[in-house]
């Protein structure tokens, strides 16, 4: 009984000290790690000339990235959407005020980077970027989807938790898309001689390519089915339900797909 009384006194003393020091210690910030539920947002739009820019690097954390190809004008339009969450509106607003975007140009490369300041993981920065369709793009986010529309330049897409969607009527010729937890959907018209490498550890992969495109395919899944598209396919090695190496036509376009948990489906436009 004495031990329980002592423990109760210690708890009460601790809360008393925290209350007395609330002006020096941001208690709302501590509680937001466990009870954050108030969300505040803001959206900002900025522009950068596309003259002299051949490459784009965009990096975020805990937010989505949307890339839109558009050749009207000579500007790259960057729309940043900031979200912060905490136990109180005042704490969430303080977090939101620290969030910004750093934009710099290094040679012919434009770099767009999310800056969270001293905020916790309860912050998120998402981007919608309108850019010339022929730019080479490297897009990275640690938690969020990535979508690329109407881009013909080479693409390198990486997210640790989110789906990847690439749709274009022309290109890209080369594409690398990696996600650790999400589906991959591709609907493009690449040129012969290109290469797509698509990998996800948990999700299905769907690829639509022109029926007359010659394809050399390597596909593997640990848990799911593999379905080929139309046309005459020649198997280049012994196939199984979960691993296929095959060629259609001249095989000049190389396609490599790996998923550890999901189906793989090839279709045609």
C-alpha cells in the first residue's frame, strides 16, 4: 500500500512540475506526438523560368507529388500544399509556419526540396508541378503517391509508401519506378530502344503499351499471377506462374517488373 501511495505522489508531483514549466516547455508539442488531431493548411504557388533547364529534381517527405507536362509558356509552376497537425491549433500553426520550399538552380537542373524546419512527422508537403514535357525528372517522396502526366523525358520515381501512376501519349523512353508499398500503373507510348524498370514490394503492376511495340520482358512476383498482353510472345526461358521471360516482336524495348506481393498484368492500347 505504501508503494502505491509513493508512486501516486510521484505522478502528481511530475504533472505539477510540468504545469509550472509550461512556458518553457511546449507541452502541446509533446502531446501532439500522441494526440495530434488539429490540422491547419496553406497553399503557395511560385514560378521559375524553364529557359536553360533540362532536368528537374523534386524531393518531399510525407506528401504526394504530381507532375503535369505542359509546353505553353516558358515557366515551371510549383504549387506547394502544406499541412501540419498537432494537439492544438496554435501548435499546428507554429509547425506550419516553419514549413517552406527551397528552390535552387544548379547548372541546367532545377532543384525543389521540401523543408520541414523543426517540425515533427505530423507535417506534410505535397507538390503539383507544371513543367515542359521533355524535361528529365527525378521525383522522390518518403510517404505519398507520385503521378506523372504527359511527360516524354526520362523519369526516375521513388516513394517508400504510395502508388505510382505514369500516363503519357508520347514517352518517356526510359523509366525507373520504385515503391515499397503501393501499386504501379503505366500507360505510355515509349520509343523502341528504351527501358522501364518497375519494382514494388507490396502491390500490383499494370502496364499498357502499344501493341506493335517490340518488348523483351522479365517479370517476377512472389505472390500473384502474370498476364501477358496481345501479340505473339516467345518465351526465352522456362516460365512459371510467377516468373516469365518472354519477347514480343524485335524485343528492342526492355521491360523489367518485380513485385513481392501482387499480380502483374500487361495490356495494349
